[in-house]
């Protein structure tokens, strides 16, 4: 009931994202049901049925990934002060997020079942003059347990993924044990201070004055300056103070070497698949199946692993060679958001390279036209990856809202923030665009021979 109340009282933009999740779940569920229909109509071809089911794993994975991104940006399940007092702690909010994701995916699965039954003619008669009889099997009864099992894959996997990804975690650094104060009170032990250091040069008074000044600066006021001092150049508009910029990450993402290694393995598997015999795939595609699918999945995983490191590299390059305030701001934001933005960027790069390779393959080879199910799968994968990237960008914008407000309070113009956003987008496009073309050419080269 709580999940239903939060779903009903959400912002229209949140409803739109949940509707997109339901749409993606409907498309994936329909593809799974069509695989079941093909298996019923072609019982003498179990290999083809398994191959179609394997190709459905890619839309399933992108749908679950999109549902996780939407669950992360849901403001109704975001931890806020005071919620734990009414029983909405981190574990309860995690359960609400999983339940909300399951509801959206269940709605899409029911729509997919109704549409599939309508196309089979079980509701109002078979439309389109029986054009889809090859993958609908209208002359055979639909096994309801098998259909419900396939339709339950998306809600179950999506909700479990959201629950695992948003489970409560201990934010303390590794190796830091719990400390106990007086009378067994649990807390963090403060650094010990000797009597001499406490009384020498009135250190406690200086520390108190510095803390009070920092509190006044954080509240929006300026600390009192001496008569002989002049304001530092950072506090004069339109320059930026260094403390107003996002903090530099202490360490870069560690997945770049692993991502490059997995990407190389995926390209090698695709090259091996191109040299072997080709077998027809669903929807008129040709390639060395199932090695082509395995190679493409490895390529996508490698790009997803390398995405955060490449984004971090973009931010570091923007800050090289004596950067100004604009490049410094854009580079710091890219480095801070490398993990959040990098993985969706890597997935988008993988999908774009696969689409480009497929277009090149069909432009040079004499293959049949791509069928409607393959078109639906391509639209699902492309749409889910782009929507995931947009959702991650929205999440990053909300995460740096305090930094943006601090910059505006210090006198930074709004045009500078927009220019920094455009500079970040240009830097990312300049790195990931050529990388996408290179991966696409390497992936399509063995298949066009």
C-alpha cells in the first residue's frame, strides 16, 4: 500500500519514467511470448527456439538496467531526515523501491500478454489476415504456465536487481572498527589532545573562531576582513573560489584495464565467429551464432567497464595545460560523475557500435530484410540505453545541486554553468564518438568478408 501511495503522489516526470519502464517491460515480454509461439509452431527446430530465446536476453538486460536507473532517481524512495522515526529506514525504502519497480514491470507484462492474445486471435479474432502465424502459433492452445513464467522474468529480475543495488550499506571506510565512548555509547573516537597542545597559544580559541567563521560562510555570509587586507581574487565576481568547485576524486575508477581486456576478448570472439560458417539468425540477420552474440555481449561488458575510466580521463584532460575556471569546473564535474555517467555511456557506445556494424553488414551482404521482431528488439535496446543515459544525467544533476547553488551564490553566471555543461558533452563526444566507430568497424570487418 505504501508503494501504491508513493506511486500515485509522485511528480509527473517520475510517472513518465515509470511509464517508460512499463513500456520497455511490455516490449520485452512480447518478445519472450513470441519466442514461445515460435517454439510451439516449430517443434522440430529446438535450436532455433533456443537461439531466439538467447537473443531476447539483450532486451531483457537493457530493460532491467533502465528500471534500476529509474529506481535510483525516484524521489519518493530517497532517504530523508525523519523518515526512520516513522518506520521508513533504509531497508524499508529499499523494499518500497523494489515493489514500485515490480508494479511498473507487471503492468508492462500484462499489456504484453493482452496484445499477444489479441494478435493470436484469442480475444477478438486474428488480425492482419494471419501475417504473424509463424511466431504466434494461433492453431495451438497457449500453455499458460509457460507464458506466465516468461512474463514473470522481467518483474522478478528487475525487482531483485533494484533490491540488491539499493540495499543499505555501511559507509565507513574499510578497516575502521566501531568505537565506544563512555558508558558503552557507540560513536567515533575523537583524536586525543594533550594538555600542553590545548593550552599553548590558545589553540582552542583559534579553532573555535575558525569553526564559527566557516559556519558563517556556509550560511551565505562573508567572514570579517581586516582593514589592511583586500579580498582575494577568487571572491571577486565572476571568478570562482576554489572551495566552491566539486572536490577532486581521490582515486580514479579501477575498471579501465579490465574493460579494455574484456573488449579485446569480445572483438577476438567476433573475429573468430566471422571466419566460421554463418547461420541465419532471427529476423533475417546473419552471423556466426552463437559466437556472434557472445562476442557482442563481451564487447558491451568491456565498454561498460571501461566507461567510468574513460569519463574520468576526459575530466583530467580538460583540466590539463593551465585550465581556467570554465575548464576546471567542467573537468571536476566529469571526474566526480565518472562512475555514475560512465557506465551508461559505455553501454550506449556498445549499442551504437552494434547498430553501425549491423547497418554496414546489411549494406554489403545480400541478406533478407530485418523482420518486425528484430526491429522491435533493436528499438528496445536503443531506447532503453538512451533513456538510461538521460536518467543518469538527471541523477547527476540532482547530486550536484548543492554545488550549483553554491556557485550561483558566489556570483557565477548561469551562462558559465551552461557553457561548462556543453564543454563536458563535447569532451565526452570527442572521446566516445571515435571509439564507437573503431569498435564498430572492427566488429563488422570479419562479417563482411
